[in-house]
């Protein structure tokens, strides 16, 4: 027993006590007792920064290289877009690819500085948050993707005149969120790309020529062939009207007070040319028909009045609706007088 107790005391004296990280209060008290502890901490930080400094330098250099690659790739894509008449697409794709390269460079720099960092862990950590971010930026991402598809498929180009979702004007620019239209009255309409992509779009300038129609009525007593030739000659003499396809004047309908022609002609498809051509055609047709003595009648209505107090009111074939009094013979009596006399009605 004595030998065992002696061995235990000897072992307890040789074993050093285990050091534990002091609590903040204990550390503050320790610093007050021995200020050298604080100096040791600062020295350990400085030494850690010195050991990390090469990694930081390499990380900054790599990040700078990726930023330079991003800018170079953006300029290259923009030059490609300019050469292929796709400047709008080149601007959007160039900006997108630049940020992809910059973000990739930031991840590489973090791996160099923090070797234990794994991008997969970051993505996994953002799994739930990415769902919320996706809902928050759903409209932005939808419009961006719609704008990219519009620029790739090109249903219309910059400078085209379109009608979409109740707006009509000239396409100025297609950006990542919306399509810019300049309306004909000098205003700007900003339409989300998703609306442009999902709604029907009329491209007025998709082709070089555009047809315009106008209804012109002539009197029933006028010669149809003469009126048609007169209108065709008037339109053919105008420089703003295309000669091929040739203008047309087709007898179209028999109206209430006029025979209606469907007059059609072709002009340049831009809005300004269409408007000025229509004004010139209307003036030329009106002047030509007047010179040829062809009537352009107004709508005619016949209104008949009759005296509902007459004795003959209601008798079909005898009631004199709106006609003047008879030149000879008995005149219709008032209804009240006929009822008073009890005599039969006239006729």
C-alpha cells in the first residue's frame, strides 16, 4: 500500500495541468495581472496575417485576372453583336458573361484565402434562401429571360414600328427588363419584356410596303366604270403611291344612299409615309370626282309626318302622311269632329 501511494504522488507531480481558454472575465483579470498576455495575442494575430499574406496576394491577383477576363469577354461579345447587327443582344450577353466570370473569380479567390471553403457548401447553405430569392425576383428574372429570347429570335428589330398590348410606336431599345417604345405623339412607353413575349405583336414595318384602304361612295345615277377610272388615274398620278402593286378601286357594296368603292393602294410601310399618302389620296380623289361631275352623295333619310288627329289616321292606303292638302275634293276631317257627327270616315 505504501508503494502504491508513493507512485500515485509521483505521477501527479509529473503531469502538467490542462490549460483551458479563459472566459472574458478571466482573460481581463489575467491581462491586468500580466499585460504580456495581450501582447502575445497581438503577436499571434500578426504572425497569422503574415502566414496568410501570400495567399491574400495570390487571391487579389487571381481576382484581378478574372475581372480583366470579364471585361475583355464583354467587349468581344459587344464587337460580335455590332458586326452582326445585333448590338442590343451583344450588350445584354456581354454584361451577363462579365458578371459570371467576376463571380467565378471571387469564388476562386475565397478558395485560395480560405482553403477549407467549398462552393458546394455555400450553395447548399443557400438552398432554402434561394427559394425566397427566386420568388422575390421572379418578375425580374422572367422579364430578363423574355428579353434575351426576344433578342435571340428577333421577331422585330430596333427601329421597327410595332403594336403590342394597346401601345403603338417605334422600338428604341430592348433592355434586360423592358422594351422601350417611342409613340407617334412623342411619348415613351416602357413595356415589360414578358408582356411583349406573351402577347400578340403587330410589326407594321416587317415588310417594305404596306396597303391602305378607303371607302368612297358615288351616286347611283353615276357611271361605275367612269368613276373607277377617274379614281385610279388620280391615285396613279401621286408619287407617294406605289406603281407596283398598282392601286385598285373595287365596287364593293350597295349602300343606303351611295354605291361604295373599296379604294386600295400601297405605300412605304413607315407610319409617316402612310399618313401623308392617305391625305394625298383623299384630296386627289375628291378633286378628280368633282371635275368629272361624279356625285359623292351624303347619307339620305326620308322622314314622313302625318297628323294623328285626322279622321283617316290608321287607314292604310288612305292616310295622307306628310302630304299637302288635296287640290280638289273633300278634305279629311279632324277625328274629333268625325266622332261627334257619327258619320263614316272619308273614302
